[in-house]
C-alpha cells in the first residue's frame, strides 16, 4: 500500500467517523425497493450492488451516504479506488456502480 493510499484511507476513516452521526442505513444506502421503480435498470444487478455496498464496503469504514458525492466523484475516483482496494470482480464493481448510479438518478432520494 502506498503512502498516498494509506493517507487516503486514513482521511476516509476520519471523515466516516466524524460524519457518522444520526443517519440510518436506509438513508445512507437506500433499499432497492425505493429506487428500482424509478429507474429502468436490472434490479437484480442493483440489488447485488447494494448488498456489496453495505457489506464489503462496511468492512473497512462506515457506509457513506451515496448522495454525499457527485456522480463524477463516484465514477472517476471512489468506485475505481474502492473496487481495487476490496478486490471486487468486474461484475461486482459494475453491480455497485449500477446501484450508486440508480440511487443518484432516483428523484425520491433526498440529496443532502
């Protein structure tokens, strides 16, 4: 692990601890039932993506609200880095990406 990567992990951990106040899992990672009717995507893939997001991602840090970051930040920075860090397969990474993008595209999700 490079020092840049280690620093990024430390900063993510600090941000997670500092911002992990009063938010529920459903607010941070909305259930697929809340978003699947709003997007024309594969709900099985989106469901798999949420499962990975709330289990594998939470092994290292608290579950961040999906809406905390922009689409661009997720696609360009967060997802590639975290997929590599957690050794996600290509299909697992695509499932998480599908979930995140579905949440961000959903008009019923309260963006903070």
